[in-house]
């Protein structure tokens, strides 16, 4: 991965403006919906090193030598965050393997497969979610769960693009013949002191429920930029999750962690279930993640 060579595509910028105190404002021509992005001089310097000749490892070494009083792990993390964001904005492309296009596909029987959602899947994800929401009730044999905190319009293509760009939510797909047949989505920790991931959507045929959940849960720690200690599932007391999903949740090890009274309004309680990762698994994910970071 570190032999990949990033390329700064200046022509992908609608404009670039130097601000005070070494900051720059840029706007992506490819994704103008993300609005202006303010970057500091270090991020700007990282971009200048993306000339298609220098490998990722060389860029890391340069900044490690320049800022030798900063822990190397922190430097690699900052470069990872910068380049991954610019990659999703279309400002950086890659010569060789794209270090941030991590799409682990797993084939199943009968033409099905699992994959991790990417930008090219956004339109299909939006259509799939809307098709399920438009039904009066899910098809028999299909589990449907929506986090009670989800707002109307949250899964339009524009918002989906912003979620992927910000690394705030990841989508795990059940695919057959290039069509989405099921998905799990989890939010990722956004605050430096948060270490939990939250199930947002679960739409899946019951026969694939166990495997798609395991696939999602196993890959989440590799996609997150910080360690994840547990997964959470929310339930409203006024809209309890259906019986088949409740049995599944308890069977795979979720436990009721708390019930917050009136959290969703008077008489509307929020029930929280959680399932922790083992320390061994977290350590393994952290070691594997270092190959990308």
C-alpha cells in the first residue's frame, strides 16, 4: 500500500484561495456539494508532495523528519486523514493501488456476495433504501430496522455522499447480479473520545442476516480511524424492533445496557443494546489497520 503514489489533481479544484495565517480555502469541482474546505499549510504541503512520483512511504518519511518532535504514529494518522479526505473529494488520484479504496468483496453461493459500499454505489443505495421505505411493510422473510434517531431525508444521494466523505457512516452490502439485496449501515465515532459504533440501518433477508452482520462487524474496526470498543443498537419503546430481529440481536450477544426515560420526548424512551469487541480483536484490527494508515 505504501508504494502507491498520490497525484494532486489541481484541475479538480474549482478555486483555491490563500487566507490569513497560512490557511487555504479550496472547493472541489468534482464534489461542489461539499462546500468550501479550509485546510492548513501542512495539508497544503502534503498536496504539493502528491506529484505521482513520491510514494506514500516517502511522504511519511519526509514529514517524520521535518517534525521529529511529533510521534510518528500521529504524523501517519494526519497524512492518512488528509489524503483520504482529498481522495474522496476527487482532488487526489493514485498511481498504482488506491490506498483508500478498501473494498473487500466476499463471494457467496448462488451468485450473492458481500461488499463495502463505495461512492459508485451511492445511487443504488439510495434507490434500495427508498424502495423499502415506500413499502407498507417489508417483504416476508426480510428484516427491516431503522434507528429511531434517523431523520427524514437522511439517505438522499447528497447526504449519503457527505456521510462517505466524512467517514461518518459505512455501508455493507448484499449484492446479486450488481443489484443490492440487503445492507447494514453503522455510524463511526466522530469525537476523539468516542469509541462506539451505532447500527443505523438493517435491511436483509433473514437467511443472510447472521453472515451480513458478521461481515459488517468484522470489517468496521478496519475502516474506522480509531479503535472501536463496542457496537450499539437503539430502540424506541413506542416502536419496538420486530420479533425476528430482537431474537437475532440477543442471540449474537447484544445486552440491554440502558433505558433513557423521555429521551425521545415525553413518554418516548430510548433503549440501548450493546455488544463489545474483545481486546484481542481490537489489537488485531489495530495492527492490520496500520498497513493502511
